[in-house]
C-alpha cells in the first residue's frame, strides 16, 4: 500500500499580473507541471526535506489564471511563474480559506498591495520614458536603402568567391596538379571583378555605412589588389606559377565565410557555426596566404 505523497515546501508571492512560486527542491529531475481547471499540479523527483524522493502537490487558485506556467529550474530550487487572467490583487493564493501547511509567503519577493502598485507604476513610467527617448532619436530615412545595398554587396561578393572556389576545386579534382599552371588565365577575370568591387569596402567604412575600422580595410584591399593587378597582372612569367593557385584558393576560402557572416549581420541574424568559422578559419589561412603572396 502506497504511503501519503510527499509535499515540498512552497513559497509564494504575487504582483498585480503574476504569481511566483518557489519550490524548495534541489537537483530536480523530470518536473511535471500543468494547470487545468485553474488547478496547478506539480510532480517531480528531487531532494527536499524528506531526502531524495518524488514530491507532488496541487494548488487551486483563488481566481482564474493562464494555463501555461513558466518553469525555471536551478540547482537549489524550482521557480514557477503563473500569469493572472486579470490584473488585480488577491487576498490569498488558494481558493480554500485555510492555507495548506506546505505553503508559505516568500518574504524575499513579498510586497504589499501599495508597494506592488508603486513598482508597477515605476515600470510603466520607465517604459514611457524609454519610448519618449527613442522617439527623440532622429530616424535615418535611408536606413532600409543602406541595409539593402550592404546585403546585395555581400551577396554578390559571396557568389563571386563561391564561383572561384568551386571552379578551382572541380578543376583540381579533374586535372590534378595541371590545374595549378593555368589558374590565372581561368580565374583572373572573376578575381579582378571581386577585388575591384572590394574597393567599396573602403568607401563603406569611410562614410560610416559599416563599423569596420578603415585602416585594416585599406591594408587588405590594396594589399591584395597590388598582388593581383601589379604583380600577377603585369608579370606574365608569374601567371603560370603554381603559387597563383594557392593565393586565389586561400583568398576564396576566407571570403566564403566572411561575406555570409556580414550579410546575416545586416538583418540581425547570428548563426553560431558561421560566426565560429568566420573568426577561426582566418587564423591558419592568413599566414598561409601571406606566405604564398
């Protein structure tokens, strides 16, 4: 025959719109929390006053609440937030007048009605002040145009360097080492296009379209363009050297991650694997590219 169920100590507090329940259980596992017919039902494995056991309780609320509680588990306790259906102050938590023995006020969060009203008023005033401040900030009429331009620029560069990378990779698999010697004649036109377009990165930084510092952009763009247009473009004996393959290949790999990262940043999206690749691949590739150059 099963014994009586174990109940954890539960502390509660309220605001006009929310109820807070703090369940005194540590190392909680498999919490089952639901609200049906205005009754909260709780069951979980955890370490409480009676050791490591299964604890459960139920509370029938005084007034209607939303049926979707928010649960946050920490190592020492479990916190439940319940939204009231109507914003008002309750005289007690439960429908039954006699308080259950396992239930007690949470004095760490406890406020009386007047203090809670003051807190609510302060939050509303803070929200209004924030809206006023935001309304005073002049809006950029060209914001969407700038964002569209940056997205398009990064997309075009990504497609260009993707074409270079895929073309070189396919040729490497088909022709092997023979592809090293005609890389310039096969890829140069697209590389000319991408690196000429890259001059816009200096302009973007100069006029404040992007927050990237100007000096690194100038060094990278002019450094690459010097190698491409002056060294490789004017010295025909260099164009058939295998080193051209490695220079172009390293450049394209770096940009395969850099431009998509910038493009997603324009629309406020951060994809963590891409961010990691963006800030990791350059560590070995920049020295290798510099060595090849």
